[in-house]
């Protein structure tokens, strides 16, 4: 394995790159590749390049390119060269959607660096690849094949990978391969050719990419060697250090893929269908829940695995009320992960800093990152562990930053909360955030758990059958109901201003006077105002609700509890 230092094997400064194809959203595996390349360049005071490999014109799109730039911007992985990011708040982590309707990612004037353009479609239009295809044709190292151009693979190929070691492939096991497509392909370069030309001309010294590209490296090594030979420019065409990272797997052993969303949605849809007399009835019922544009044929094709449409999977998830597994970077943003926790976790998928250290920031990663500590074994993506990382990161935020993250998350993804009186009242919003920070694993948790704070009083439902509620309200011959009535009478005379604190003091006083544990007083109030046994601290909860809503809910709960007791006894 090459020794690590501040220069490449050629003696030039370290240069890494991330080169995604804009054919969809940025996968979490791609984000890890970008993170490793970025961290390695930062450690060695080198350059990190972002290059867009968009020669697949049928599948590439400007929207995918924008999405990749947005996601990298959210993660804070900004490049030294490449397309300029649409977000001006570098690494802000706010999660707000960027208004980039007028942003043209292909604008050459917005590309940073001296090695552009940084889109392969533009480089192809400039004739850059054709120039080197012709060099190979003239040297007899490539030949025409029905309009396409093939490269001759007539020698054994050996190369060294920084993770997987020395690899040799015999000439008999190699085949000539296309380096430029024919007319049907727009005479564009293939991935194998464009990536070598671009990496060489951009002076990339370390190619860090996923393990699935390891088998492609024989082609790339052969191209480097041949171009060095026929051009006489060994310095430009010197091989880079190849670094192939292990795959990221699901807990069940399958490779983590965007198809996981379709598989998960199918399983949930099949559960739904099973509740109907026939499969056809189930499909018809599911279609009735869908937009008109989605037909029974669409659903049947999806369930029959003819298509893995993420759009259809998302529609099914929305209608049946479940979350799809997070696969793309955007999924983790929307689900309420902090970028610091996500980066910390994915850095550990295939790499570790040693000394049993797990929690660290980007400064630590850049100072410690090394190729020697990248492992060969595939990594399992453990969402429960990531969620724990996120909870710890949230607890570690200073309070002002937590409030800011919660506010921006509400603005972007919880508009009902963002427009509520609670969020708009600075004191109430800070009280709410202060009450929930220690218990928050994902940013939406407080919104999901405390919907009762925004509900109309008459929409709170009371079910006295669950054990914790039954025990608190109906135990000891309905003691909880009696205590709730006692507190209702006491609360009537409290002032509306500062109601939460006054109610809390009243509960303490009643408990002390009666000799009954305070929890036996407080728990019926929680149930009355929320419909369940868990709320933020009682003083904060009642202050956020206010006196009027609190008393109205307590009255409704007393009436419902008495009716339940009467029915049970009668």
C-alpha cells in the first residue's frame, strides 16, 4: 500500500474527486464516497473536485444535478473545483429547501476551477474525448466496430488497490471494450474512457470509489498505460492510487439500494391486500386511495416487480401510513437527521479511527482519516445505531442551535406547527424546545408526540383500556377520576397568565395536603389534556395549552371517565 503523505505518487499535491451520475438522487453510498474523498483531500491540504458524469443523456437530468448539489451542500461537503452550489449557506444544515428555480447547474460561468468544464457532456461537446480516441485509433490501439470504437485488451493487466491489494488479470480473461458509442449513443464516450481522460487531465491522484468498480479497474489501468505510451506523456497518464471501499449492506445481507423502497412498499401493500376477500378487491381498494393517474395496471405491475417506481412506492407509503426506508441523502434530511450525525455514522461504514472511538466531528475525521484504516469487509447499515447517534448529536447541540434547527425543520416539513401560536410565541416555543430536547431522537419526534398541543379540544379522544391509562384513572375505584375533579375545581380560580406554573404549584400543594404521591395527581391531568400518558413536563404542557383549553379537556375527560366507570359497573 502506498505510503500516505501530502503528495501523490507522482510528487504532485493530492487531488481527489467525486463524480456522480445525475440519473437520480444522491445515494447514501455516494455520500460516503464523497466524504472519504473530501476528508482525504482535506487531510493532505489537497484539492477535492466535483465532476458530473452525465454522458447517459437519456437518464441524466438538470433536476438530479441540482439535487446532488443541494444534498452535498446540506452535508457541507463543498468542492474546490466543479459546479457552484446553489445554497449560499455552506454547511448550514438547516434543511430548508433552496430556491433554485432559476439556477442553471450547467452554466459554465458558475463552475469553479481551471480544469473545466466539469460536466462530461460539455467536455464531449468540446471534442476533448474525440481527440484521445483518435490518438488511440492512429496508434492501432483501438478500432472501429459498427460505428463504435473499441479498445484492444491484448495484455495481462496488474494493478494495486489500496484496500484489496495486488490484482492481476490475464489477457485471455479480458475482452476488447467500447470507448466511444456509435451513432445511436450520440458518439459519446463510455464511462470507462471518459473517467480515465478526466481523472488524468484533472490531475487526480487518488480515485476513491465503491467496491463495485473494482472489476472495471483493469480497463482503466490499460487505458492509462496505453495513453502514456502513445502520447509519450507518462506524467499526465500515470496511474492514480485506486481505493475501492466496501459495500454498504442491509441488515438482511442484501446490498443497500434504492430498490429497497419498492421492496418495502410491496410488502406493506401485500399486507393490505391480504385483508380483502380477493387480490383484485385489494388492488381496487388501493387504487381508490391513489391519484387518478395511477391505475390498477400500474399497481399490478408494481406488485409484480415489473417496475420499481419510487414514485409509486411513495404514493403507497403515503396512503397506507408508513415510512419508506431511508436510502438517499434527502431521505435522511426529511426524516430529521442532523448532517453531523449522518456524516459521523457513514464515516464508520468501512473505516474506523481506532481506539474504539465512534463519536467525532469533521475536524477529527480530517485529521485522522487514512487509507490504511479502510477495511475490506462489507458494512451493515444499522438504522437503530444511526438513530442513537442522532439523539446524542441533538443532545449535544447548544440550546440556541437546537431551537434554530427545530424552527427551520418546522418551516420546511411541519407547516402546521410553524404557523401555530406556539411556534410564533418566542417564550412558548423556547419552553417547548427546552422540554423536548433531551428526549428527541429525530427532529420530527416532538411534533409527532405532541400533536395534542395543536388539536382542537373536542378532538382529543379518551380510551381507558390501555394499562397505563386504566391504572392512572380507574385504579383504586376510580381514584384518578376523583383527583382530576379535585384539580379541575382548584384550577378554575388560577390566573390565565402564568397558568402552567400556577397549576404545577397547585398540584404540589394538593398532593402535600392529601399525602398522595404527586404523580397520582399529575398523571390524570396528562391523560386529560393529551389523551395519553406521556407529555412534556406538566407545567410546560399546561402553559402551552393555556387555561381555557386545559379546563375544557379536563371537563371532557371527567365526563368520559365517569361514563366508562358507569358502564363497567353496570
